């Protein structure tokens, strides 16, 4: 579990923690502008996707009725709420995009379930799931272009042994860019204040990538 002083402590662009007994996060990506939360592994060595925690809102962390106010720790369970797709007009026409949650079982095996999908005939509206620090391992993302070219990426989290904790906040999962098929640099974008469309868009140049947004809620114990 993470102590409150660590949670509100040093700002870091990337959080990397182990999962061995006694290991806690020593730094945490703080509020403000976009903060990249971990590197993804692409199927061809270069991932076309970017994942960022763009904001931390106080209301996304509640205090349990039993919380004493001293020595609070963050609950090891998070509620994750995926919202809809935010996309330029016709940006994903004829393309497919799928996102799975990957969990590590007690035996060490991987289990997954589909969170969100987009295809030529249907797009998911949203989904909700519960992530445990000891079990939630990754988001897997798969994209298929109009030409049938498939690209994949994995964003690892704590249960994988090589990623950060999935901590409360507003997140953006974006890419690929339409002109280059590369990931967008989300550090160029500020938070709009709207959880469902959290990127402030330029009035001079339209976005050239689609993105999903989701919130992670936590609880002080």
C-alpha cells in the first residue's frame, strides 16, 4: 500500500516499482500537465500508442468511513471507468481498435477480458472494472488499419513486475497519428477540465489522432 506522503510527494514523469514484498512506490507522477506513465511494448518494436495520466482530481480519491486521518494508506483496489472515444471526424473509419485488461492470477497465469472495441459497424460506449494492485498487470492495445496492418502494444502495471501502480487520476490513451502512424506526444496537451474530453485542442490545428479517456478512483484507508 502507498502512504499518503508518498502519493502527494515528488513529481516524476515515469513511475517504476517492483512487486516483491516490502516494496512501495517512492515517487508519484503529480498533477499539472500530462505525465507519461510507463512505456509500451509494440509488436514491431515501436508502439503507435501513448498512455498518460493527464490530471489528478481530488474527488477521485475518497476516504473510507473508518479512515482516521493519520497514517492513511491508499487502498490496493481501484475502480476504473472507461468513457467513449474522442476522435476527429472519420479518423478511424474502416479501422479496428481493441483494448483488453490483463490480470495476473494467483498461479502466475494471465487472464484477460475485453474492455473496449471499435470496428466498422460498432463502437463501445464505455466499461467499468475493478483493478487490484496484486492482480492488474497491463492494458493490451491492438489496432488494425484500413489496409489490414495490425499493430499491438502492452502497457505494463505493477502486477506484471515491470510497471507502475495504476493510481487515481484522469488518463488518456491515444494514437496512432493519422499522418505518421506514430504515437502522439501527449506532453504537448493540457487538461481541459472535462473528464470525457480531457485534452485542450488547438484552435489553429485539429488533432490528428483519436484517443480514449478513463478515470481511476481510489480510497484512503
